[in-house]
């Protein structure tokens, strides 16, 4: 099966040697994704906005592969503050209320920079 690497132009892609997503056959794995914290729409202390931003960005990556959020079968959510569960869950549900992928919600000590509260990984399977 052919491997398709999806690059977004992030400087981290070359620095770490990774890509945003990999598609092999009908399986798509999306790398851990953090929000673009701009201090305006997405602030360093807003777990809801960060989660929503991540989901919007990954939705675009999937659309570029001609699939959608309906094809996501698993999310893994990492946070530096487990008490943000309600905010993160509300944003997650706004994309996945009807899809209902399996998920996990994990508190970790740090992400790559202090302004990041949430990072999410995704697995999608194209049906049919």
C-alpha cells in the first residue's frame, strides 16, 4: 500500500522529522496537535478555545485527504490540567457528539511550551 505523508509547513516537521498526518490505505493517523495560541481568539488559559482550534485545524487536514471528522475512530487528549475536562469535553462534543469516537483524556506534566493546555492525536479509518 502506498504511504502518503501530509505536511503543513510547520518548522517542527523538519526539526523533529515528522508530518501532520500519514495515510496508508484506509487508515489515517494524525500527529499530536496543539492550538495556535494567538492571544486573541485562542488564549493560553482557555482550554475550550485551544481544543476547538485543534479540532478545526485537524478537520481541515482530514478534508484535504477527502475524509472528514465522521471517519475519526479514536482521539487521545492530553492536558496539563485535568480540571479542564468540562471545557475540553464541550469542544470535543461540538465536533463528535454524533460520531462518538473512542477517546482517552490524560493529564501530563507539560507540553512543548507553557501556553499549551491541550494536545490531541487522532486515528481515522475510511469506510468502504
